[in-house]
C-alpha cells in the first residue's frame, strides 16, 4: 500500500452485503475523476450475511481495499477505532455502507480540510430521507449535544465526516462515542471544526439498525464525554468541590441545630431534642455524602496521576528534527 495517499475512506459495516459493490464502484469513480490516490478500509462488525465474502471478491478487482472482520458485533465505535488505526491517507473519511452517504461529497470536503485548514468537516443531512421516528429524536439529540459541547453542528450523528489524519490518530473512540467525535476532537485541541450540507439518499438495501437502545446509550455517552471533557484531568474539581460544599452545609446546619437547642433551653423557651429534629439527620447525611464525594475526587486524582505520562499530551509542533509524536 502506498504510504502517501490523498484519502482513506473508512467504512464500518454490519450486514450490508448488497450495497458494498455499488459503494466501492462509486468511491473508485469519484477518486479517479478527481485524481486522488485512495484506500478503502472496510471493517466488518460481525456480519452474518456474508458481507466479508463480498469484500474478498471485491478486493480481487480493487487492490485499494483493505478489510478486517470482527468475530462478533462490537458496535460502530469499535469499527471506527480499528479503521482509524489502519488509515494512512492525509485526509480520512468515514461513511456508512448503506449508500445513504454520497461519495460525491469527498472532493469538496477534502478541499475544506486541505485548503481552508479545517481539522474536521462534518456532514449535515439538511434534507433527510428517514422516518419521523428517527428524525425527531435526532433533532433533540443534536440540540442537546450543541448545548453541552458548544460546537455549532447541526448533525453530530452524520456518518459522513472528513478528518485531518492527525485527528483520528489522536482520539480514542469507544462505547457509542462515534456520535461525539467532534467533541473528542475539540477536547484534544482540534478546534477548527466545520460543516457541509450533504446529500442524503434513501436506503436502497437492507434495513436500518437504529433503535431506542442506541438513543439511550447515546445520551449516556454524551454525559460521559461531557464529564471527561471538563473534569477528566482533574476530577477533584467536581467531586471535591461538591463534597466540600455538602460537608460545609451539613456542618453548619448541625452546629446551628445544636446551638438553637442550647439557646432555647438556657432561656426557658420551648425546645426539642437534637435527635428529634429531621434537619439534624439531613445535616449528618450531607456531611457523610460530602466526605464520600471528596474521597471520590481524591482517589480519582491519584488514579489520574498514576496513569498520566508524557504521551498523554499531544504535540503540535517542535523545534527538534525528530519526528513529532502524538
């Protein structure tokens, strides 16, 4: 494989045997028309419909295809992680295998990376050919992701994206994090994130893999990636801060309850025993939770410091003649 490639196209797939020949021909036609050297990296996520056999047949005709097949279905994020690791092109594209993403968008998205200096360009399926049960949850999801991340993208979940090679080599995709690659990229220091309106085609073969379970996992992962982006390096800022506030609240409240009881007793006023007041137990609970949160932050800091090494930092430029590590 040529080590100097213009583009790599990473295609995660699961039971898409029917669409693969047409997709490969389409990508090949676009690449040749624009004089682009390319590779297609297909990651078969445990398909049961003979998808990998189709890929092997296509490889006999297209030497630009590289492929791996998982033993079982691990999910799209795992497939992208492996594909990113294999990619050798200067610009790396991702697209779904169901022919709903158009390879015709590749030249313009590449130009935005190479000429306009973007680190990442995400597709925006402004006009979608999906059922309403998929469109409206996606709109709400994208609104929430914009709000929490501060990244002004309309379609975080669009499978068609273009990346500068350094981006995909600097991030780790897991769980359902493929939805939040722009957030991961921003957290890693790649802030030139753009968007392009892309054509969205109706599904031609097979059926959608979308389900409510994926949406639920997506929102849980959004919370995870938001937490890691803000507090991943210093969990003490969150847990220690909340723990300190709760401890102070509980401590001050306890002192006030006891002082109020002693004052009423010394002045002959009506009073209740400290242990007879619900507020006293709430204050004790706040103290206990505060200590636990503080310890959680402290333990998180210890784990973080032990796991941190110089490879945890991404190097952009160096004055040394040695190859930059990232």
